[in-house]
């Protein structure tokens, strides 16, 4: 499993590392892009 890591600073000494699964993240991004494109397509062609 590959991860994207974000280090979030909380205060001066505390650091929290947030891991994102790369494959999951890209899947979510693709889905949201598809949804946006699809809604634009519907507005353009059905609603005119």
C-alpha cells in the first residue's frame, strides 16, 4: 500500500501525520470529476 502523508503541526512540539491511501484518493478524485462533468453535460444538453 502506498500512502500520501501530510504532517499537520499542532502547537510547537506536537505533530500529527495523516496518511491517505493513494489509490483511494485518486479513485475519489476521479469520481468527483466524473460527477462534475456529468452534471455539466446534463445542464448543457437536457436543460439547454
